[in-house]
C-alpha cells in the first residue's frame, strides 16, 4: 500500500475509534499515521492533517506535552503548520491554554504556534485576528516577567493607526466594525500590562499601561462605571501598590463586583472583597485571597491567578514554589518581599 493510502486508512480507523470513544485506539492509529506522514513532502496536506488530529486527541486526553510533540515537526520560525489543515488555527487556543495551565510558561513551542497563527492571519489580511494572536503571546510574555519586552510591545500598541484594520474581514468581539477594533485591542494589551505591573510592582510599566488604558477607553466610548474588566485591573494596581486613585475606580469596582454576573465571578469577587478589607482588616484580606486561590486552583484558571492569590493570602512560600514550578516569573521581584500583603 502506498503511504498516502495507508495514512488515509489509519485516519479512517482513528475517526471510527473516536466516534466509539475509544481514544486509546484512536491515539495508536494517529501515531502510526503521523510516523508515515513524515515521509511526505513538508507541504503535503496529509502531513498537517495527521499531526493536528494527533495533537487534538492528546489534548482531549490532557497530555499537553505529547500534543506539542505531535506538532513539533510542523513548526519552524517561518513555516506554516496549517497548510492542508486550516482547522488547526482554531485548535491552538485550547492546546496553548492546557500547556500554560498544566506545564507553565517556559514552553517556547507555544509562542511559535501563536506566531504561526499571527502570520497565517496576516497572509489573509485579517489584522484583527493576527493582533489577537499577538495578544496571546503578550500574555505569555507578561507571565514570564519579560517587562522590557512588554513595555516595547505596549508602546507599539499605543502607536496603532486608528484605521489600522479598516480593510480587514474581522472585528474585535466588542467593536462595532473592523475600524472600531483598534481601541478594544489596545484595551486588551493595556489590561495585560496592568496585570503584569500588579504582579511585579513595576511603577513605570503601570504608568505606561494606565495611560494607554485610559486613552483606549475614551476612544472606545467605554462606560467605565459599569465595565468590570476596566475597573478591576486599574483599581487593583492602584490599591495594591498605594498609587493615587483620583477617579475613585476602587470604590466603583467594589460596588460593581458584587452586583453583576461575569466570567469567573467566584474568583474575582473574592479578590474585590479582599481588597476592600485592606488595610484595616488584613486578616479578612488574607482569608478572602486564600478562598480565591482555592477557587482558581479547583477551576483550573491558570497558575498565575493561584500564585497571585496565595501571595496576597500571606502564603508566600507556596506561591513562590508555584512560581518556580510554572515559570511565572512575573512575581519574582515581589515574592521575596512580603510587604505587599
């Protein structure tokens, strides 16, 4: 049997196995198919199709290292791992999140994947989706504590042309159209930087992020009083590091956090309650943050959220251990100093 026919037979077997919920058999068939696909030309569609399907079955079985291993032959600095299998573009997010949550932020292949997503969308002139992939890399940069690089990226976002995405086919989920996506993407970038500034205590980064956050909020005509994802990050960095809060964002945040429904409310409401108790009721602050850490851990929200809550719960040793284990070095400058609690 020629290699292509053999691979197709194995893919059919894998599909039938998955339909029968026999993931072990599916994994075996896809592993064999991937091995045979390596003999094909690098741009042969069966090569990408086979390896992406193997990666996805590893992901479904919570094997993030093996998922990345399956994709490694497709990865290079300038290669396109989606040739022949564009569905892979929509699979990167879930695979990357599982790697970050289970293994941490040291795995460079995740950044290679996101760069490939960015290039693929740029090739189709979809700059909004390309920038969203860039934002995923920005989150990883923030968690690793690469603040100089983060500052440079943030300055780039601040310089985006207001009509940068005018000709593109996509828009930010909250924007009215492609043109209106610019301030929303700037808000996403500044929010990420504010988290990094909160974790690290970097005043210069906080200043840069706050300026972009406020400017983008104005350009997006954001209703600040009723926008939890605006209020929390800017109020938190101000409150945590005793920065001025002339706008009263902290009080708005405390009020709003308990009144509305939003993703991961169980975690973020506890953070708001913890900060509202600071500094007069520091025991309550520690208790609420301990609860938040458990919620984040149980919910698989990501190690960065657990570490932050543990640090503020005065469980610095446990937080530092997790920081080292998961490579979330954004906290490195603060976890040796318990004064932040």
